[in-house]
């Protein structure tokens, strides 16, 4: 049997294609979870499938004892798109953030002479489930039961620049944040806050690290969310959508930090394996296309506008917010009944914290599918009734 670590929906999945997911019995859902922001191009995307199948014919794995030409190629695409200097490949979001944390600590020590570096993160953030990344995460529920936790993290209130300034001292190595908090409730940071924070970090020589595990790979209407915010991070992490379902993560950093991760400093057995790289290369070729990114912005705005139009006067809807195709509906009560009701009506969406319905359609979603989903969501919220008002 499995560890009962997940609270699972009562669907036994069998097959996926594009925006659709089927169960074993042949029932079909419009999948606006995208496998948790992983299958951004839709399930079983034909060009990613072809690239992986082709790679399976030649080489699956050789280890990082060797030069892996596909790794160099994908790193080249990522550095070209991001403007950063180098890439370390791993297998998940938590591992990408672990790499970023390790890099920040080593850089603080070697470049600034800091002996006990710490990293500042925000309340409501989510950075992963390893010991370091759950300590970085600004949510108590993921830490419960796992003490003792590693040192070197300071959490400050969401969007509070004064609190950041107060938390900073001579030992501050980095500030790390998601530009739109995903798991924490689909909360986009205010653009002027992000700009001020990035400038402040630059002035003080503190690394500005952006966790793009959920917001990256086209999700917000640009390849990286930092482009939509107009800021230049020192370190960026990726995973989820990078392989469209083939596990792969990446940590990228600016050129000055590259020598900090010299030979022997960090490693991952599977990291950047040829099959994962074949998937990532095909995904990047698709995700960078202006038509796809344009579709994300267009359908994202349509989704936000229509949801607001249909739901803004509902007494149980507190706020509808998002960026690109990462959208949330915050309710005044538990979101689970709305999510279940949508599922019964043929639409899969997710929670983000107890009161937010998180909507993550594949980036290839059409206008008709957006409209259908909004209709289902409006009905599902209406089914809550307005009792008690
Ligand atoms: C999902 C997520 C992670 C963790 O990724 P895993 O692949 O589950 O380790 C980290 N950061 C953010 C922003 C995420 O959304």
C-alpha cells in the first residue's frame, strides 16, 4: 500500500490528451489543474512525446560523469531566454530551491565573507517539502512535526518592504520569493513592491532569488513571470512545467555566481538526464512561441474578466485575482465544496489554501473551453447558496 500522504479525489486516472483527462471508467473532465501546473502544453503533447520517444531509442542515462550535449543545448536555450549565466539541472522544484539555497549560502561565504548566512522568505510562500525548503516555506502546516529544522531562514509578512528592511543585517545572503504565490493562495505581489525589493537587494548586495517553479514556463503569459514584472533576478528556479510531465528541475544564476558552484560542490544522479532534456528542449521550443504566450495572456484576461462579471456580486466571493493562466477565486468560506461541485460538472480545479479555488488551465486552452469552465465555476459557486447572508 501507499503512505496516505495525499488527500486524493475519488478519480482513478487512466488517460490524458490536451486539456482532457479520463478515468478508468471512460469518464472525461476538462483538466484545469494541468497536473498541478506541470502539463502546461496539455497532456501527451505530440511534439514532446515525439522528442522523448526518439531519445528513448538512443540513450536514457549515462550520468554526469560525461558531457551530455543535450544538457548544454537546453542550458543554452534557458540562459538565452532568461539572460542568466548558467544552469544546474535536477529533478523537482524542491531540489531546484535546495540548489538555490546552497548556492546563496556558499556565495555569501565565499564572495562576502559571511559565516552564518540567512535567507529571507515571505509568509504564505511555498518552496518545497525537503527540510531546507519547508523551512523556507512561510506556512506552518508544512513544518508541523518535523523539528528540528535547519537554521538560516527568516520569514517576513507578505509584501512588507519595511519588514524586509528590518530583517536584513550583515548576514543576509538572499531574499527568495514566488512573484505570484501559488500554493499559498494565488497571490500576485504588487509590481511596485517587487521593483522596490529588487532594487533594494541590488543596493545591499543581497541576492534576489525568484522561485518560478509554478509561475515559469509560460504560465503567466511570458516564459518567466519576472519578465512580466520587469525585474532581473540573480537566481531563478524552475521545475513543474519544464518537462510537461517528465520530471526535471533547474536552478539558474547570474554569471558572477557561476564559479561558486565549482566541481564537487553540488550534484544530482538523475539531474539533466537525456530523456528529461529531450522533453525540456521540446517544451522550451513550444513555450517561447509568441502565439502561445499571447494565448495565455488573452485567455487569462478572459478568464479573469468573465469570472469577475459572473461572480463579483456573490456574497461568498471575496476576491478574484491572478496573472496569465494562474487564477484564484478567494471565498469567504471553504473552497472544497466548490471544487467538488465543479468536478461533478466535468471540470477539474484545485485548492490553494483552505479558501481559494486555483485555476490552472493548460496554456493551449481555447476561448470555448474558458467560457465553459467559467459557466461551471459560476454554477458551482452558486450551489453554495447564500445562506446566512
Ligand atoms: C510545487 C512548488 C515547489 C515544489 O516543487 P516539487 O517539484 O513538488 O518539489 C516549489 N516552489 C513552488 C513555487 C511550487 O509551486
